[in-house]
C-alpha cells in the first residue's frame, strides 16, 4: 500500500508542477513598457560590493552590537 501512496503523491506533484509551468506566462523581458527607463548596469566591483560585501558588513555590525550589548553575562 505504501508504493501506491508514493506513486500517487509523485503523480500529483508532477502534475501540479506541469500545470504551474504551463500556466505561467513568459517574462517578456525584451518588451519595454511605457515609462520604463532602465539605468546603466553595475560593474563587477559594484555588484560584489552590493550583494556580497554589504550583507557581510551588516551581519558583522549586528553581531557586534549583540555581543557588546548582551546583558546576560555577568561582568565581575
């Protein structure tokens, strides 16, 4: 009976995925809308700074604040 349920679940998942793929419309990324004025692209350094360095710095600042402002440690 377990094989039957597994097969049914797999078929349902596959069917759902197929229907979602068929119903999704294309992104139409090449068609510009009225008032759409994309800016210039980012350089490699700007991209790395924005999506890699900035989150790491933000994480480090938050971690530092939590460690410094932690009142659960008793200081003697």
